[in-house]
C-alpha cells in the first residue's frame, strides 16, 4: 500500500505564507491522484478545503490555495490567521475509491 | 444544508460486534457515494470503506476487509457500518462523509461529527 507523506509540523507567523506538501511513495503526485486537503481543529471533525488539486469549496477561505509542485501536491496559506492553527491532512486516490491519507501536518501560527 | 449525524458508538469487548449509523439530510442521498473514515486517539485519519450511491459496489481498506460491512438504506437516508470481530486497534472516532461528486467514489466534501467506538475488556 502506498504511503503518503507530509511534514509533521510547520510554523508560520501571523500574516505570513507557508506551503504544506503531500508526497507519494509511488512517485510523483499528479492530477490523477485528485489531491484533497482537509483542516482539522482539536475536538472537531475534519473540514474539506481543497479538492481535485486546486478547487475550493464555498466555505474555503480565499487565503488557501492548492497546486502541484515538485512532484508533490501543495497547500499554500497566504496571510495566515490565528484561526488557521490546526492539523492539515492530504488525501490521494490511487485507484477509484482506494484512497490514502497523509499523516498530517500540525500548523502553528506564532 | 447538507447534514450528517452519526450514532451507535460505544464500548464493546474484543471480538464483539457493533453497528454505527449515519443519518443524512439536505441532499439526494441515493445519488452520492458515502464513506467511513476513522481516527484513533491521537492519530491521523484512516479511510475505512466506501459504498456507491446505488449500494451496488463497496470498497474496504485491508485493515477491515472481511470484518466490516458497509451498507445503506436509501429509503431511510441512512448509512451503516457493521463491525465484527472488533479489536483494540479499531478503537477510534468513526466519521461518515459524503463523496463530493455524483460520478465519483472518492473524495469527501461534508463530514459528520463522528461517533466514538471503544474496544476494550
């Protein structure tokens, strides 16, 4: 089974920019993996931010964006806010419904 | 507004069985695949199972294959996860989630709040 890798932790200053990445043990991440990004705050259910690499839901703050970069999926936060402190998970599809979550990135806004 | 409400979690002994449910509202339930995702205490998210909108096709993670059964009752707008031969490592919060596109069986847009399953003697 594929392993999806994320940075265990990152820190960003308020108002700053940070990029979280999502890699695959099978090789480069492509649009065919349909990357998703989720935000989860302590004690809450996950919330979907980005789907199919770069698409946003109506509830996704404009400061979040998704892309592919350097063979990985990437989530960029531009203009970090204190409320963005959370765990972020990516998800890759390897064959239809067979999907794998990354281990998560704990983002600190400090 | 799309809403998902899980129920049925609780304490069960190793080797026991449990069924958790997810009541859906706010969308055409039968048109969308549905997914279960779990999260062990202090750990990350793990995909468990997905079922197509018609219930004709089911998918399982290797860790639960042969022990868990996903099903749905489209007339009741309810998703189920029947869990047998439970192990300590199945202890987790179980989330149901709606697949975001009618044509897909992967990905999620809306999540429920989760129900806690604890496997312990």
